């Protein structure tokens, strides 16, 4: 933590201010439907280290650091932002941006500058951004390297289903990666623009990827709300179970209906709902969710979704305290959690980095909003590493799970053509 006293200077921005204008690579961006945070520069970095309990430790560090920042009580409180790696073996870190543009309610947009008391606030020199470009040609097979190969991934799914049928676990989520050589410099801001335009109801996000080893910039558009907190109100919308979308409306509706009727997908989703309900109930004196899931559509995939809404026992509980208890949910790991985590170490062939970890922001009141970092890619110069995963249960068919991850790759591959 800093040895100097920090002070926050706040000022209003126009109600139509585009948060994407405040982002450039090296900074932080997190937005859904116009609401969120764009940060640049570093006023303070908080590092809770690796190992079990790292997110809970980070929560305490963030709460202490933000409480020490002097700010105008009539303005917004300062924020900390983070993308926390999936695995406990990687450190959990957060940043208090030197400059943040925040919009937590429509039309209510603020700039928050955090600096050492008595020093000039951060000078954010931004490049002129002219908006979207025309798309490039589609990538050819010579530019794409699956990790693992589809047949190898199918074999891993088969091994996983055998372990599930043997009673070792109930569900596991297996991820794969796709390396892309674009033969040109990729622009994270253009990728953000495209992802936001295609799926405005998703969480468009960008953040420096884990610096050890260096991974470039993590950019994505996640459909999944991990947790939102405002005072004593908390909300979560876990997703599990999916089906393809189609350009033909009749075929698209049929796919949605088939997903809702699918026993396999309902089982996959029920596993997640049971775990989220168990975790959130420990924090709440009231917790509600519908008895059946909704069907939520993204650009190319239908999902089963169950919205939760609860009232915390204690308003002083910070959003990251609850995130620490929730992560990793069965939507990105499996259940039982410890058994699934151990099985992932044996079966999965990639290092997830921040993929499937929490990404979002928290303010000095402990309020905040966190998504799960899905449908994302690590951008480094001319290359990108894309991630996708599939939930595996006893009735999973390996070839179908390969197809599901391919569909999830397609949205990012199309967006990368604009970068």
C-alpha cells in the first residue's frame, strides 16, 4: 500500500459521454448497456498474493485502501478494478486507477482522479480515435491453431464423462484455446467496439492480462453476471446449458425451445443454480429466483439463465467478500468444487490465466459489479489466444461439446476481423 495520502478529485462528464473514449490499451474497461468503468493510470496497486483465500484477502486490502482515499462526500466514491486469474495458484491483484470515468446510473457520469495529496492529478493523454474500421478478410486455417486439437478435446470430454458416470463428480467444465496469427497488429479498442456493438447486453471488458508471464491485453464480452451489489441488494445471473442460434427465425426459435426441453442442459444448469443458491443464502436474509430458468440469447448462442436477487444480512459485506465465496462457480469449474478443480488439473491442457475468473469493479462503499471473464482473448501484437469452455455432465456427447466451443470461438473470430 502507498505510504502517501491519496485524494480523489471528481467532476461531472456529459450524460452522453462514451466510456470507450476514456479507454486505451494498458487501462481498464468494463461496460454493459452504457454503465460501467473506464480507468487509466495507476494510483495504487494492491496484491493479495496467491493461494486459497486470495480474493477474500484482496477484498480486505481494497476496502482499507479505498477508505483512506479522501473524497468529496457529495461525489462518487473512488473505485478499484481487477481481472482475477481463475486459479488460486495465480496472485489476486487490484488497481485504483489514477483516472476513472464511471457511470453507475443512466446519465450520471463522473470523472474521478486519484493522486497523492498536493500533487497534480494524472494527465491522461489519449490518442484520437475515429471509430470502427472496415473488416479484414476472414482468417484461414493456416492462421489458426487449436489447443488441444478438436479430436483430442473430444477424447478429454469422453474421459470426463466416464469419471462422472463412475460417481467421482457431477459436472466439470473443460476449456480449450485457439491461437490466431492475424499477420497484422490487433487493436484491443477496435475489438471492444465490435464486441459491444454486436452484444450490447454483454459485459464488454478489457484489462492488462497477467504480467507474469506477460500476456498482453485481455479483451472480451461476457454474458454472465457473477455478482452485483448496491447497498444490501445483491443480484447474480448464472448461466449453464447452451444451444446454437440461427439467422432463420423459425430455426432459431426451435433451437431455443429445444434447449429449454433438454434434460442434459437442464441438469448442467441445475448444478450451477444449486451451488449459487447455497453460497448466496449464507449471506442473505432473503433470496429469490424463479423456479425455472430463462432462455437468454447472445449473438450466436442461447443460454439457460437463472436470475437471483437477495437482501444481505449486513450492508457492510463487500461485493468482493461474496465473490470470494462464489468463485469458481460450477458454471466455470464443476462440482463438487474441490474434486472438479483437481480433475481440471489432470484433464485440461491449457493455462486459463484470467479466463473464467472474476472481472469488475468495487467502490469505497463495498458496492460493485463483477462478471465472469468469458468469450475473451489475450491480445499480444499480431497474435490472439481465444478461450472457450463447455460444461460436461454424464450425458454429454464429445462431438457436441467440440461444436459448442467452436460456436463460442466464432463470435470472437468475427470481431477480430475489425481489429
